[in-house]
C-alpha cells in the first residue's frame, strides 16, 4: 500500500468513525473467509459494516476523528464493526456468529462517544433491538390511553343513559299534568 492509498484509507476510516452510532472492535483471528462473509451479511442487515484494517492506520484515523480513546482496544488482530443503525443489532450479530464458531471475540469499542469494554458489549448484545424497545414503549404509552378512552366511553354512555331517563321522566310528568 503506497502513501496515497494509506492516506485514503485513513480518511475513509475516520469518516466511518465520525458517522457511526457505535464502533465495535473484535478479535477476528481464526475466523475463516466463509464465517467472515456470513458475519458481514448479518451486520449489513442491521446497517453495520465490518472492516479489517491495520491497527496503525486505524490509530491515525481515530486521532483524526477525535476518538483517540479507541486506540486502547487496537492490539492484536482487530476488525471494526461500524454500526450506522442500531448498535444492539450489530452486537447481536457478532454474538450470534460467536455462538456458532466461537469467533470473533469482543475487544471493546465506542458507544455514544464513550469507550466501552467487552463486558458492556456482551450486555448490549443481550438487550432487545431498537424496534422491539420502540414497540414496548408504544405499548406502555398506549395502555393508559386506551384505558382512558374506555373510561371516557363508559362515562359518556352513562351520561347518555341518565339523560335518556331524565327525558322519559319529563315526558311522563308532562303526560300526567
């Protein structure tokens, strides 16, 4: 790789580092080509990309993107998963691949601009996806609203019955008088 290619690679990585919701560093050693491609497909489904680049180039890109703390996890064979969508989906894809092949292992990463360790990534992989959490939130918000609607409907129905009875009483009184 010549100097211009290195500069272009550093620029591309820095761009991805600045745009990603999360960056997950994994040790990809021992992961064969077929397993790597399978992981890449899973990550793409969750709006994430896997990139294997020399640590020295990634360190320069991290400095350029203002996320120098990422350099702490750049030791040994490292692949970076850039999550541009739901970070949980990316962590889940990596964890699913590891359950099948025992590779890759979490090294650490960045989430919301903060360095996180492998333990936090394991917990992240166990969380429900963003879509599931949104669905749960809608259910929580909708439940009291539907209860309120039922209560109001019952009150209006009761008011209609009471008004109907009042009208009947007035008509009966007018008919007697």
